[in-house]
């Protein structure tokens, strides 16, 4: 939600798995893939949550500038625009 409440539901039954509050306010759309859900708050705090029946935060990273734009994906790269910067987040070439 805009107020930072994230919920996970069972796709088949509609049963609620969990409901947790993330830090901040959220206007950008969530991005899901590879077993993860990415959420970027208006203050640039990016939270990565496991797409699992149990709530688990995998990472938190702070970007510079306000973030109201949704993530974009190109190949295996994430593009994130804040008020001040355009970020390109790519996988480690060594992995």
C-alpha cells in the first residue's frame, strides 16, 4: 500500500500468508521476479523481500533522492530513477 503495508496471498486459495509494514511511503509499483519482490519508498529506501509464505527481508539499500518511479528491467539489469539520479543495477559479472 502507499503507507508501506505489504501482504502476501496464496494464489490458489486467496489465503493471507503475511502482512507486514515496511519503512516509509510507497508510490512506485512493486517489481517481482526470481523469487523476490522489490519495493522502493519515496525516500529511496529499496527493500527486497522473499516471495515466500513467510515474511523475510533479503536486503535494504538507500538510494539518493526521492523515488516515485517504478523499476524498469532490461536483460538482467534494473533501472531506477530518483529525483536526482538514474541507477542501473546489474548482476556481478563474476557470479
